[in-house]
C-alpha cells in the first residue's frame, strides 16, 4: 500500500472513487455525476487525502503533520511582511461573485456544512446558508486548506469588522499557538488572509452553533 494511504477506509474510498471515474468519459459528465449522486459527493468531501487538480485530474496527497502546518503559517507570515497587497494582507482566493452583506451574516459551525465540496475548509466560519462560492484559491496562504491541517485548526471567533474602508466578515483561526484570520468583504470578489493582526474595528460578534 502506498504510504500516502493511511488505513483501510481510505483505500475503500479510493476504490469507490476510481470505479466511479472509470465509467465517465468527459469532464462534464464527472460533474453531472456528482450532482446526481450525493453519496459520491459526500465521499469526496470526507476524503481529505484526495485532491483535484486544476485540470480535473485526481491524485493522492500526503497529509501534513501539525509541525508542517505551523511551518506553513510561518511562511505565510513572512509572505505578508515581504509582499502584502494594497490592503496590507494577502489575496488568498477569488470568489465566483461579489460577497454582498446578506451573504456574510449569520451564525457559524466549526466545519462548513453548506453546499459544494470545493474550498469547503476555506469557507469554514461562514454561515451554512451562505451562497458564497469560491472560484480559485492558494492553499499556501490558507493553512486550514493545506492537506491535513484543517483538523489541527479551530475557529476562535467570527466577527463583522471595518477594515481599511471595507466591511468584512473576519474569521479567526487558531492552530497550536498561531492565530490568523480570513476576511470576506462586502462587494468584494476576493477573500483575504491576515497573519499580522492588522488594526480593525469590531462591529458585531457572531455566535457559534454547537
């Protein structure tokens, strides 16, 4: 067995997924298959060691240790210091449409339970009723999207804030002793990460649903 496959349940997931993919001849049919087979969609959601490439290829990735996840945060901190965007943070993801005020409201759960499997970890801290979808993202600057790192992170708080002239939903994650936040801002088609705790004004606190 490959060292990247940990446990019999992962092998079973891979076998099932491989069997499903073997019946499909086009990329379009693959996504049609997911829509019509919610069980397969859930399988992909839960199989953290299965990764989809930008060309819709499927591969197996090794889960990172907690130490490697912390190291990734340190690299992101340095990136923000060396090459921040115009807001002083990092542009981490592009959304399929602008995030409007209503889509940024609401209580949250530790793990996002809304629709769609793509960038599900990035959307942790958003309301499960939100319609926000992600077009593309860089996991290097979103630690809990790096393979194996989500299980080591916990959401500490979710707030509505005023930041650099924008109104944003700020989701603070903690991984070991490290903290950082993800920002989804009103009328903005980009999601940001902030590892330096830049100044902002708290407008509202959101509750966690347990």
